[in-house]
C-alpha cells in the first residue's frame, strides 16, 4: 500500500485563539510547554523602565510608543535595546556580543541575585491575520520561569524556556489570533541567582512557518526485519502493538538508511561469520527498502564494501575479494555496485542517496584503498571509490552520491581538500555528528557543516547522530558510551533523559535546516533494542524505551519548518 507523506504538525498551525492552549511547530515539548491564560494578565515584574539603545549601558529612556503596525523593531538586538521596553524588579538585562545565534549581538540576562525581567514591544496586529512568534534561546541548567509570550489586556499565551539549553533552540507560538489587535509581546526572563538566559533573532511572522517536506529526517532501519523475526514488539503511543514503521511514519520519518554488506553471515569466513546469515545483505535490504517505500520513506543505502561493520578503524575486504589485485578489485566494485543498483531500480525503489563506503576517513577495502597519514594513497582510495561512482552514474543517474566521514573538524576539512585535488565524483558530504564522540555542541556542529559547504560547494547530510536517554540498561551490561568511557552528552547540558534527547534533536534539526545545502539527518540507531539474540550496544540512544514504546524524542522529527 502506497502512503503519502503526512504533515502531522500542520494541525498545530490551525486556528488557535488565546482562550486555549496553542501548539507549536517547534519545541512545545510536553503539553504544559505552551500555556494560555485568560483574564487580566499580570507578571512579577515592576513597571520600572530601564534600557537604552546601546545595550548594557543601563541608561534610562522613555518608553517607546507602539509602532502602529505588526513589524518588530530591532528583533535581533543588533542595535542594543533600541525599540524595546525593559521592566525589572531586580537583576539586569543587557545586550552582548559573545554568543549570538544570528548577526553579532544578542539579549542576555544574568545576575548574582534572583531576578525577573521583561523585555517587550507593543504592536498593533492586523485583525484578519494569524501570526507566528518565535525566537532562539539558550539557558543555564537551572533557568527559572522564563518564557516567550504574546499578551493582551485579557489574556496571555506563552511557551516556556527549558533549562539546560547549551545549544540554541527555537521556540515558537503559532496560530496566534488574539481577540484584541493591540498586543504586547516579548520575553519574560526570571531565575535564581547565577542563572542565565540568552535570546536572539525574534520573529513575528504574518502567517505560518514554511513546511519543507523535502527535508529528510529519519534513521537507520537495517535491523527492522531481523528484529521482527526475533519477535521484538513495538507499541504506539497508546500502548497498542504495531509495526515500527507505523510509529516512525506518524512521527515524521521520511528517510530510511540501510547498511549493505556483501556477504554477511557466511559461517566459514571471518568476520562475515560475526553476523547471522540472511540479514543486511542485498535480499534483506531490498525487502526493507520495498516496505519502507510503501510508507513514503526515501532511501539512503550505505555500501560498506565489506562483509562486516566498517569505520575509520577497520575496513575488511569481502572474503570473495581478498585475493584480487587492484585492477580486479576496481572491476569488482564497479560490477557489485552496478548489479545492486539495477536490483533496486528493477524493484521500483531506486535510492535517493547512496554512500560509497562507511566512515571512510581512512579509506575503503584495505590495504589497496587505505588512506594513510597526510593523504598518502588517496589516489588508491579514489580509484576504487570512482569505480562505484561510475556504476551509480550509469544505472541510477538521479541518485545522489555521498562520501561518509566522521571526525568533524580540521581532519574533515583536510580530507575534503584531498578529494578536491583527486577530482572525486560525489554530490553530498555525509558526516557523523555525535556529541559524545566529537565533544561538539550543536552550535559547533552547525559551523562544521557550514564550513564543509563553503569548502566544497556540495550539499551535506548527517548520516549518523545520536543522544542518550538513559545511563543504564536493564541487563546491567555497559552501553557503548559507558564501555568507551565517553561523556554521555559531550559538552551539552540538555540532560541524559527522554526530555534531553528530544531537546538535542530539536536543536540539531532546527539549526541544520536553517543552512542552505543541508538535505537532512539520519539517526543511528532508532530501533535497535536489546534482545538476547541480537544484543544492542546502543539501546540507551534508541528512540524507543526498553519495552518498545516511543520516546518523546520522536516528536522532534516533525521539525521540518523553516
């Protein structure tokens, strides 16, 4: 059965008045994240007016008159506090240039005492319009009771600022149509001593944010059939048993990634015999692809060119190719890639994207395709990669070709430079971005992606990412994060919890979607749950709990709004 993509969050942009809770296409997190109250609004701040045009100077200024239309003045605080009314009873608010999301400056609140501050503008809205109010926020782990709001004399709608926002998160109030056109909007910043909140790039949109169904959000589903055969059950949000693809599709998944191995599960050959037979080979991947296509998911196929896992530390050749010389190996790569893509084409499921190799920082098909220090033998790698690329161009000219790299940063940029010198034929830079492996926050990951696009002029996709929701597993065995002695959330402070996992993904999806040239993000591994026959080393980063129930992080896959 062919099923079109859904836009489940468009309902949240439907008529929302100020007499009931209004949802958000960005972070609304839980049902109590967006609050609407009726009756005369009040706040904990006094009517003292501070502020000034230069930000942080604290000089007194007259309260600005309502602008008389629906245009925010100085929404990114580039002109300090010009156009904004500041009301405070204690503490301080200022504009600084240390951590802006967009431009050079941002609003911040931080004091050595408990504080409550409001920074507002008065506007006159159009009576026949619906509005969206949104902005970018960061916060200390303990952030108090801060929120983004729109207020009339009769009611107020707000969305809370979560604590622990070590990377920028966009908060949104959508579908706003207040009974009165005269409104006050802005931010209420309140917290205990030494807490802080940062605000930037506020926007008031006339209408709804743009929905971008082409933005790919999904994950690696290579184990789907194997888990099903082992009797692993998943349930929907009501606790009813269901196919996992139903849950993922309803949650916004529109991309399925598959790891493809040449001949996994061969009992007489190592390391092929470390996999059970019948899975992650071509037949299994074709069956997975066919079923996922019925749910409207685009396909990303990762050729490992191996019978086993490959990564920067290991690139085993398939046992059938072990005795081939480099010329024969080049031909084998071409024929295998060609035959595989012909099978996908003939089935009616051509991949949207293929990666030729998996985390190929050190090359593929060692030793012939191994890249040594300083880029030595990159030409040997390129020869084998280009054999696969030729097959893709011939059989599936619409399919995008990706390189897949880990170790974001200078090593990534150096590798991309070698690729340019070798005239490597590819369309997309694929990267692995894990906070616990890279020790990069989302804000820094964004810069890595921007730099990769700047260097290459290529599109970018995040092929792998993940974030833990638990530090323990019921079996008592250590997780991958624990066994590698990694800091569970790297430098982030979202928190190791279902909520923290959701915040990380929303921040990542939102920030990367803002970059022209980013085509999507694939999660690893969303469905690999613990089972005796297939023990998982990443159940703590899965998107389902120990019992197969969906975690709240799945809601983040609706983040397809620009």
